[in-house]
């Protein structure tokens, strides 16, 4: 077992999963302290000063452990409802059931009846644990369970009423809110890099290996778009789980080849439209690989902004292809801003369509590079996030 600095926390790395415990990160004491030996120091003053310093340190540690800093906690917090917003003009409701209304706040920043993580709250006449409440909820972030698309429906004919984005905080709240708990989260790949005084893991991907997702060793498929020079995820999931990995990247100057028995590389990129011989649509790539009807255990998109066009193409023209996709892991880009811009609005529409088809956020985190962070209404946000969605069903 090896302890390393990871996302402002200490992490114990095991074969599968992880455990995270808070760590105080104050500045270290100076290695040497100049003292005038000619000055007689009152011993009582020294003792009092030492005890006061200890009290301050203990108080800081307690505050850090209690919650709010940028320490990432797992399991994720319970989902919270979003304020109802107007649908896009011209779109019929198409049978959409009424959205749950935001309850009047019971205490600061907490809707009434929303359970606290690690504690319990009174819902009706029954106390429920926050984790249990999160597990039992099958509603999406925007749509109730009854409206979410079913496998026997034609997803291309599914009409999903869309809400307009008026408050940029709603977008970041969606990214931050994990809608269900993965019982067996596994981190695969990643590289250690030094940022300031700390070592950070970058490039890792999180896959839910819970029984409900039925990822079978030796019989699983991964589509990995965007490699650059980092093969760690592809190598890890192909070696550890025996998954067949189809890797794509048109920017690294490599011809089509087999990296290993389980990894096939293609000098091709993914986009919302076909662009010569270097970029193609998701449906055309599946046809080339004869995977139109195959189950995809994990779809990775790390394509530097092209994910917007890919999502729009698939969700609006060929959504039925996503019926066979268990999980989608994507890096989101260009989210910096103090108010909703065009890119934010495009992501907002994508998030709603994914939610309508049953894909829920179960993991998300900011890019660790501090230079990509910014303050938004007093909270630290980032221009880039890693988000993993999964269809909340038994496979």
C-alpha cells in the first residue's frame, strides 16, 4: 500500500477501489529558527504560546475534517432537485410528468427533507440514511423515473422537453451532483505529476465495476477516443480485465496497428460530422468495426472539445446506439465563465438529453491543474471536468 497526495487528500491505493481520508495541508514549520541567545525567554510564556499554537492547529484540522474545503468525499452527496425552468418555446411537453418542485429551504442551503451525508433526516414519519435515500431514488436530474426512456422505446422518437439555462450555477451543480452510488468504483490508469508541493494523479479513468454493470473479464469492450501519449487506461483495462479496447487518435502520427492482443489502434478521430479520412461520426466508426449491435462497457471521450459535436450527433440523430452503452466517461472543456455562454448552453442541452435516456452522473471531478481553476460566486470551479455517466439499470 502506498500513500500519495491526490486531489487535496491522502489516498490509499488498493487493487480495486480506493479509500480517502482528509489530511491537513498547512505550511511546514521553518527548518531553522533564529534565536537571540542573549535574550532570556520566560518559560511560562513559551509554554502558553506553544499550547495556543496547538489549539489553533487542532481547530483547523477539525474544520478540515468536518467538510467543506476542496476535499473530495466518497460516497457522493445525495441528489438535490433543480428549480423548475421554462421549456424551450415550440417544444411540446409530450407527456412529460410534472417536475418535482424545489422545496422551501429548511436551514441554510438545504432543501426540506434532503438527507445529509453520513447522517439521517426525517422524511414523513420515517428516518432514512442519506446513502439509502440516494440509492432508492431512480429519478434523473431533470426527469422523473416514469418519463425516462425505456429499452423497448424508439429513442429517436422520444421527445424530451428542454429547460433553458439561465443560471450558470445550475450547470456546475449538475456536474457536481452524483445521482447514484457505485458500489465498486475502480480507478484505472493515470500518471503521477508534481503540481507545486504535491503529487497528483492525472489521466486516470473511473469505471463502475458493480455487479449491476456485469463487466465480464475477458468479454468486455471499450471504445477509447483520445490517446495522446497516455496509454495507461487502455493498458490497465485490457490487462486487468481482458477487455477488447478500440483506441483512436488522429493527432499522434501513428498508423493503424495492434498495440497488444487486446488493443487495436486506429489513426482516426471522432466528430459530429465526417471530415475526410481523419475524422468520422460515431455510427460510421461502429459500422467499420461491426459493433452496431455490440454492448459497449465503457465509452471514453477525451477529444479536446469535439465531445460537444459527438454528443449532439448521437443524441439527435442516432440515439438508439446508446442503448448498448453501459458507461460514458468524458472530459468536458471550455466551461470557464461567469454567466451562461454558447458552450454552456450546448452542454446543458446534452446533459438533459442524456438524463432523458437514463444516463446519470456517478463520478465527477475538476481538472487538478490549478491554472485552470477560477472563482464563481465564491466557489472554485474549473474550465475542464472529468464526468462519468452510467445507465442506472441491471445489465
